């Protein structure tokens, strides 16, 4: 098996992606379930490909270090890589609507997918109750993800693609 090499350039790009993810998360943290992390992970995956997994891993660990390694953190361990993986599968799609639908569906389904650890902690009733209690927030999450993707996808994609082409060694 061929071992992947990470260059200094890759480390810088990964650091910049993590800084953007964390800054975007913090900037909108006062709004419940309105976030740019989904948008950025989708765009980063489309721009830098599989390198995004390094940035996602560092982001997830950083979140745990900053906010504590609670049960919510377990959700991040599989949710954000899952989004990058689905985006990777859809990477040949050129229509913004595809990624707006993905982003919206991800937001709508976030609570249900995040209920998985509660199956192991408290059983099916606990997981179901946790999910149902968050449905209003999932609706906000899905709608805001969809709208933000429709508005920001093209300008951010253009900037990221241009920057990626210009900066590559």
C-alpha cells in the first residue's frame, strides 16, 4: 500500500481550513442551528479533495479540546466525516441545487443522526426523545443550510478554486 505524504503546504492548507471552520462556527454561535461548517466542509471537499479529512479530524479534536469531550463530541466524530464522504461521492455534480439539497438534508437529519449515541447510553426511548425534542432546531438547521448554500456556494467556490489554483506549489 502506498503511504500518503503530507507536505508542509498541505499542513498550511489544513490549518487554514480548520481556522475557517472554527471561526465560522464561533461567528454564528449566537444563532441556534445556523452554521457555516456544513457549507465549508462541502466546499473544502470539492476544492481540496480527500485532504479535507485531515482538516475535519483536527476540527473535531479542537472542538473537544475547546468545549469538552461530551456525548455531543461523539456525534462530531462521525457526522462531519460523513458529510465530507457524501460530498466526495457527489463531487462531479456542478449544480448548486445538488449541494443545497445535500446541505439542507444534512441539517434536517442532523438531530436524528446525532441521536445514535443515545441508543447506547439510554436506549431507543432516550434516543427517540432526544431526536424529537430537537426537531424544531433541525428544521431551522435544514432551512438555513439550504439558503446559505444557495447564496454563498458560487462566490465562495469561485474564490476557493481560484486560490487553490494560484497557491499550489
